[in-house]
């Protein structure tokens, strides 16, 4: 009887138990996500119109030139800002887990930055980087001589805001993963004669890579679908997908609603492709396995 009580739980039963435990949280989330995406898809195909009769049509996707320009712009902003945030977030996490007073200060600042809404962050970046903002006045540069960082062709302010906010998020995710694992591995590598850069390359980065990839995928998905930062700090044309979708959704013409839904579908597809690629990469990582 003792052997029966101490017999390990079969993997299949353990996985079933884990699935049942998360089911109460998964069901409402799946209902909202599937319902929202399904409704958006039906509207984009003309099967759920606000006015007129339902008729299957792909007319909402026909403006290929403008959609392609907006999609490339959105992907560029998301890729560049996520890459910068990933690099800054990783090295910030390394500094935080070092345990010195500087790391503790950076950790506190990172935790505070995560709580700041993107709308507030966008307003702050705008006041800081505009041609009559804090930095221009601090350096004594005239407005006409200051580079167009806000609403400029490089989308610098938009990328800077996303990189700042998401780097703090990525850093805290990595710190949470490494906090309980890194000490023994790092000390072992140091005893074996590995210098600091070797420990960073061979110990820290491989252990942090799964968390870095997952956090970067989340940051990319948010950046691609977010509109408030690009709306406040970006140019009026061309528009990212999220800004264009919001403009069409709020248009006085109800016939523009399918076009807004079509942009939403395109955004979901792009996000799903990137997240799926990230998950495939995650499964190939030795630290994840």
C-alpha cells in the first residue's frame, strides 16, 4: 500500500490536472478573444454590416498600396523598438541581479517605469523631445534648429517611448527568471576560471534567452497593436495600422467600419505569425527543454 501511495503520477495525468487547474482562467479569456476576432473577421468580410444587407466581399482589403505601406511602417516600428528594448532590458537585468546598490536603484526605477501608462509616457517623451521641449531648452537650441524627433520622418519619439517602456518590462521578466537560478551557475563558472564576459556569454545569456524571447514577443505584439503613442508622437501620414484602424472605426461614414475591421484582421495575423515563430524558436532552446 505504501508503494501505491508513493507511486509517481503519470505524466499524462499530471498534464491533465494542470490543464484543469488553468481552465477557469482560460475559458473566459478564450471566449473574449475568439469572439472578438471572429466578429472582426465577419465585419471585414461584409457578413456583419452596420448598414445594408450582409454579403460576402473582400472589398475592405482592396486598398493594397495604403495597407502595405501602413503594415511595413507598423512592422518597422515594432521590430526596431522591440530589438532596442530587448538589448537594454537584458543588460539592465544583468545589472539588477548583480546585487550592488546601483542594481537595486535600477531595479526600483524599472519597476516604477512599468507602472507608467503608455499614454503618460508618450506625453512625457513629447515634452522632452519636441522642438520646444525640455532638452531643446536645456541645450539652448532654437526650435528651427532642433531635429524633428517628434512627428518626424524617423518616428524617433515613438520608438524611444516603446523602447523605454518595454525595456523595463523585459528586464523585470528576465530578473524574475534568473533570480533563483543564476548564482550557482555563475559561481561554478567563476571557479572554473571563466572571466566576466565568458560568464555573460555562456551562462547568463543562455539561461535568460527563453525569458528574453517570450518577453520580446509580448512587447512586439503590444507595440504592433498599440495606437496611442504613434497617434500622439508620430506623423499624420503614413499611418501605422493601429492608428488607421482607429481613424476608420471612428469615421462618420459607417461604411468605413469593414475597412477598420480588415486592418484589425491584418494586425492579428501579423502578430500571430511573429508569436508562432517565437514559440517555435523557444522550443528549440536547450534552456527551455
